[in-house]
C-alpha cells in the first residue's frame, strides 16, 4: 500500500531563518511519524531543510525536481523525480503530498498552496505574514489551517492524514 | 512577429456578476487595442466572458484547455490549445500571456497569479477582495498592479506591453 | 467556432533538405486550405520551414514553445504558446493538432507521433525511412497514413479533417 | 545520495503474457540488484507486473500516475507520484528512470522510449516485434539496446547504471 506523503513547501534562496528552522523541524517530526517527506528537490532553502530534517531523523524522502538533470537535486533526496517541467512541477507537488505544510509564503509556494486548494487538498500554514494567513484562510476556511509552531502543525497533520 | 497576448483570468463557475462584467469589458478593450485575448478556454465564468467580449469587438482569441478534448472549449475561442494537463496548464497561461489581468481571485486564479509572479511577469488585479490585493501587492510591489475598473486596468496594461 | 489546426512535425537541427522542403510545402498548402499551421515554435528545421511556408502563403500560424521565453520562438509564429515544459510540450502538440503531418522521423518527432496515436489521433507520414513507415503502420493501420508527397499528404488530410 | 531507478515500461491492458512475464522478472531482478523500480503506476499490464515483481523480491517501488487520484494506483507502488498530466507524465518516466527497460512496444511505451532517446538516455528493449527493434536501433545505435531475455536485459542495465 502506498505510503503517506507530507509535502513541505516554502521559499528557496529567500528563506528566512524562521522558515528554515520550521522546515527542518517539520521534516524531523514527519520522519518520526513515519511519513515520507516530499519537497521541490532543489538544494536550497525550505526544500533542502525539510529533506535534511527528515534524513537526520532516519526518514525517507522524495524530491520533485523542476529541471532535467538528477544531479541538480539536494543530496538529502532519496528518490529524485526528474520532471523537466520548470514550475509546472508545482502541480505535482500539490497533488502528490497527502497534506502540505507551508513554511513561509512567496510566489512559488503560493502557487503550490493555490493548486492544492484547487484540488481540494489541505494545507497547513506556518508564517509570520498575517496578511497571507488571513487572505488564504478567507479563500478556504475548511482547507487552510494556520499553525503557530512545527509541533502545532504536526498535530493538525495527524488529524488530516 | 508574434502578436501581443493579454491573459484574462478569474473564477469559472463561481464568478460574480462583477467578475463577469470585468472580464467582458477587458476582452472588448483588449480586442480594440489589437491584443489577442487568452483565457483558460472553458465555457464558463471569466474564461468565457473574456473571450466573448473580445469576439464581439472583432478581436482574436486563444484558449488553453485543461482537458483532452477540443470540444470542451468555449465557442468563443478561435484557437484551442488542448493540453490534457489539468491545472498544470495554469503555468502555460501565466507564461504565454504578456500581461495577465485577474478579474476576481479564487484558488485557480491565485495559482496563475503566483506562477506569473514567479516568472517575473506583471499582473493587474481587479477585485473587491481587499485582503487579496493587499497580500498580493505585499508579495511584489513591482509586479502586482491594482486597478479599480476595466478602463483603469487597460491603461496600466498599455504601459506594460 | 474553433479553427482547424494542422500540425507539422519533424526534425529540428538535423532536418534534411527533403524534410525542409516537405514542411514548407505542407505549410503552404495548409494555409491555402484555411488551416492554421502548428509547430513546435523553435526557429529551426521542420518547425520553422512549416511556419514559413504557411506565412508566405498568407496563412495563420501558432507555435508551442518548449522553453520559457517567447523570444526563443521563430519569427514566423503569429501566436507563441510558451509552455516551459521542455519536451513534455510534445503532448500538447499531439493533442492540439487536429491532424499531424510528420516530415521525417527522429526521437522528438517520434514521441509526438506516438502520443498522437495514444490519443487516437491521425498521423500522416512523409519519410524516406522505410523501417519507420512499416513499423508505425504496424502500430496502427487505422491511424497511420503514409504519403509520398506533400500534395498526397494534403489529400489525405482533407479526408480526415 | 539519490537511489538508482530502473524504469519498466510496456503495454497496459494490451500486454501479452510474454510482456507480463518479462516485466515481472525485470522487477524481481532489479529489486535484487538494489534498484528502485519505477513504472507508470496504473494497476494494469506491464506497469503492475513490474511493480509486483519488485515487491515480491523485497524491493522498493515508485509509480508515476497520469490521473489526479492516488487511489488509481497499483497497490504494489510504495510511493505514488500523482501528476494529473495524463500522458505528458510519460516525459517524467523517461527523465526519472536512470535506464528504461521496455517489455513490448505500443503507442504509450513508444512515446516513453522516444522521449528517453530525445534526452540522451539509454533504453533496453525486449520485444518479439522485429520491426520495432530494427527501427529503434536505427534511430540510435548508441542508446538503444536489444535484449533477448530479462537476464540479458539486466546484464546490459548493469553496464549502464
């Protein structure tokens, strides 16, 4: 039977310390709960931090790469899915993760959140950006969950998976 | 030389009267300015209203369809691009439009806006949703433009194309 | 109502003189018959020759670009659909063309032919490669049509569109 | 470090007994060699036989699904990548597999082979269709390898990965 997959999304090069710490912790907690951790595979920002957190806790990881070359992926991705689709791969991230946790919100992450909501999938949001959480909560009261910490986010995830 | 393309995005089945009127007017004004009008091709909501506005003003239209069958498209699309990609086609909408005007914001439209911003493309927003415009303006002061009417939106578009 | 679209597929940089002449003639004849000509948009080989043939006969053209930048397209494409999907855009070519004519067969073209057949769409083949025509005819006697000249190919196309 | 992935491609509903046995054996041998087995995820034909072979030998499996719903996947896929891209997902299969083994050739499989060759990736072919092997070998002497049995195919794979 297919394993449960938790997506961790967030900024790449522009990730803040808060985003990175969030992603690392979520990755660790997800691995400890037996979830496979999925990110966008690039060796940068939230993508790499989430994968690293999962690997350091002994978990399993999968990365969905936008480019055409497997060697572009983070070394913390056990399985690299090479799409060559540039940011159209964000749709695959949204569909493949059973639930997505967003650590921070910029344009790429926002597209993943929006595509997840479009497909009726749940998103847990950890952000200091109040406008983001209020706006997204307004888009879907039912599917958008705002968490205050990685532990809080994982408690929400457990109720959803 | 390739023609200039204006994307009109917005809700499908959930479009409000305000969204539909906005899309129709933008379609009409775009055609009068010689732009090709692009939408998501479905015979519904803002997609169809934008195409219809352009056709009734004698313009040219193109629809980028998520499904696999050309017959799913609005009759107001002169050219139907059949993608079979479901909502991954939103990325093509974002990349193909020289500028995108969003008449209203729900999940699908939000993904198109976010993907356009990710690719450094300008978006003009007409919405009564204050949270949406404030949040998106906060994401990119430079690329997000808030308009108060179709005429205002087209004036902004002219400065961008 | 949506216009009829004829796809012209074939090698890019490796196109032979025979392939290029074939594509140019098909483009010209398609335009004269009122079909919109679709190719893969790159300024090279069969893609450009087909678009040029159509434009020089006063026809309308559309190019489906694999890269992310509209400026990569052939100047003979009136409408440029920017996909950013690399060779996954071949699926869009296959689905969007009402019928596809292949002038020559290499790996990229073969993928377009195969995807068209997968979706139950007709393909007309002009090639000096006997193995190709025999093998593809063997894959689908019904959907694969082998033509001996551009005029012959267009006669077949007329029976299909 | 990312694991090595062997793709097993071939017909779905139309698979022959020979195709199914081939896929099952390749799956088993791949698992025994420590490769992750990748297929198109559907619970049918070569896709399911390859996954089942790998699982029954204690291996790890990944399926790349064309549809939008994880529940459409074969129960022998450990990890299900949900693309929603219909047959555009064939490009992801081609790019993600380090090497692809084709057990039989029909339209969908042919598109995967062609896309792999387009991206300069090696393909090992097991088929009773002589026209297929001669034609494909003619397309790329260097990248296309014809095997006479699953054991023979795996010996070739070992020299390539």
